[in-house]
């Protein structure tokens, strides 16, 4: 989804620009955009929709307690939020208002568009300010430009060229087909295992990437790392010759003992699925005190980290190059870049997502970053 706000002027400029360039089409309340699947948000009575280079865009008003406007972008690849902000807003109460906007959307946006009439400000300076405020700038691209210049240009072609920096990234992200995980090397994180006769073992889990066929030889990354041959594949009590990404399977492994495998081990087609690390860098979204029930400082706190099917104990430290003087006593939702020190090494893969718990309650979630810790 695209979120537009908190400036009514910027929302009006964007709506006018979309109307002049791509046309305006009213849709019935409760309908979904063309090409949108049923699990995507439905249009409300006050929504208008546009066709932006083959991607359906609609905009609607957010509740009065929130910000003036929002828009929805849908395509074959899915949908997501993009925040549009006037530059002058960022020079005022940007920190608190922007974070409240992001919390009202419920998830991290795909991008932030800065409507800057001068187009000569330093994006790096803004990025530093947003990171200091807790914004996930490491995860969210910032697009810079001037909506006013685009609206003022009478030439439709020039207007299109000026508008393209705003919509190109959105269109590319929303309309490109998702990558075909079936063509990638096989990858499965083991969830459970069951003994079978004649030194055989069944391991279960969800195939994250790739395909597997009966007779394939895979690498079991446990203690120690060994190679195993797949003797059989079962999916919901059905015996199959082949399984692919997305299937929850049971794999019968040859010459494998119960003690060789534990929950969280990896079964892959690669000899090395990544790098074993005890210290990893991540962007984490931490929940407020009243939600997670933890009232101490998160700096130095010990979390339970759920990465794929593995469970680790991890100590959180604010990343040194992102330090802002916070004591990390979180009284509202906040996204931070942190270093996590694990008691046992984990297979490090940038982009892998994980959950955090503390004191038996959910404390947040995060994603591993590619930066060296």
C-alpha cells in the first residue's frame, strides 16, 4: 500500500498529478482493485483509483485521528505502504509524527517520498536524523523530488518524466512478479525428527527454497556437517517423488541417527549455506512496555530469538555507529539497529527475519542486515 500524508497539500498535489497523468476512475465501495487478490485491502466509499503504468493505485482518507490521506498500490507482486511527506514537515515535529504515522499503518513502508520544492537538501542529513529518531532507514529507501514542479509543468511528457522518480520504484516493487523460489538451491530448516527402523530418520519442516526429489543427496548442517541421501518424501500422508518451495514435508534420510539432528539444523543443497556467527547486526522493531510487559532497559537485556525454526538466547546491544544516547527503555514502539550477541552461533544470512521474546511475551521482530557487526 502507498500511504500519503501528513500534508493535505502534498496529498492534493499527488492526487492532481495522478489524475492528469493517468486518469481518474471511481470504483464501487467494497470492491478490490483490478488484479488484486482477495487478501488485499478493499476500497472504501471515498476511494479513487488510477492506473499507474499498469499498476492500480487508489487513495483514501485515513481516520481523523491519523493523517489526511493514504493510497493503495496493488500489482501481481503484492502491495505495500509508501509514505509521502513534505520537506517542511520534516523540519518541524518530524520525529514523533512520522513514527506515529508508521505505527498507524501497521507495518514498515516500502519507501519514503520527500516532497522538496527546492530539491537541494542533503538526503544523508535527513537519513541521519530519521535513524536518530528510530526510523528504519536501513530498510526503507528514501526517494527525493518536487511534486510542485511536476504539477506546474504543462507538458504531459515532461510531467510524466518528473513523476516517474516517484512512481518507478513503487511500480517496480508492486508489479514485478515474485522471484521463483523453486529454481534456487534447496533450503530447509528442520523443525522435528522421528526415528525409523534400520538407521533411518524422518525430518520435517517447510521448504523455503528450491526443490527436492527422491534420491537427491543433501548436506545436513548439524554437529557434525554430513551428507545424506533422501529415500522418500511425504506431504500430508501422501508419498511424492518431488516437493518444492512452500511445501511442508517429511524427508526420510538414509543412515541418520536421532542424536545427529536437532531442531534448527539446516538441510540444504549447498555445502555452506552461510556463515556461522555469534554476533549479528539486525534492524529490530521493539514493542512498547505495556505490550511486552518488560520495564527495564533493552540495552543488555537477554531475549529469546526465533530464527527460522532455531531458538537462541541473545543479548541486545545498540549498534555503536547508530548510538544516539538512548537507554533503550522503550515507552512506545521503536525501530533500532542493534547488535545481537548469541550464546550459540547461528547461520547468518542477510535478509532473514526473526522474532523476539522476553519474559515469555513477544517483544518485537527484526531482520538480519548485511552490515558487518
